[in-house]
């Protein structure tokens, strides 16, 4: 019973944020680049930023605050955080030359196998703004199909697996709520 009430409370907070859009989608703590790209694609900036934080959030010094990290790769479920675009590019190029294709790349962890045409070259795929735009296009496409931002978030991660989509959506909502509380 208590767990059910806690779950209900989370959804009430989410619903309140949706109902009062000017407060619920506040972008005060969202970096300007995310705000700009979100606006280009008609996506709430806090949702786009929450997805990026879920995908590549990493504590950044000096404050240790979690921020999306642009030089991130995920190969076969193993995440790698590189110190520079050059280092990430070298590793990505090596994996691609070795025949690996299922590699999630950059801020939005866009998968090379499924989105190579959108990503362009390995170097371009690691451009933070390009990667963010490709991720926003994918999220926007999910929204066109789903007509619901939270269903779209699940679709972004696992379009063909409802259970994985739901787990992912809950993780993004948790980060989204933290963004709202700090904004």
C-alpha cells in the first residue's frame, strides 16, 4: 500500500508538471545549447536535457555536478568516457575498423548501426551539437508517433521493447524531476 502511494505520488508530480507547462517544463537549469536545439525540434528543453543526463551523465569537477559527457561511447553494454573528442574518435575508429557496428556515440548515445546515415562520419558523430541534433530528431520522431513526451522517451531508448522503455522512462523522469527542482 505504501509503495503504491509513493508510486502514485511520483506520477502526480509528473502530471502536475505537465498540467502547468510554464512551470513544469522550466529550462532555468538547462544549458543554452540544449535549450536552442530543443526549441529547433519542438522538444521541452528539460526533457532533452534529462535524456542526455540519463545517457551520459558524469560528475564533472570542481563541484562534482553530473553533466552529460560528449566523449562517451558504449560498446556491447560497456561505457567508456574519454577525456577528449580526439581520444573518443580514435577509439570509435578502431572499433569500427574491427567490424563493431553497435556502438552508442556521444551526448545522446546515438547508435551507429541504426543511425550511421544521420551521424555522418565518426568525427561528425562526436560533434556535441550534431550528436544532440540527431538525438533530438530521433526523440521528435518518437513524439510524432506517440504524441506523448514520456512515451517518446521510452521509444527513444527501446522502441520495440516496452519493458526496457518503461524502465528507461522512469530513470529519465527521475533526472527530469531533479532538473525541475534545481531550475
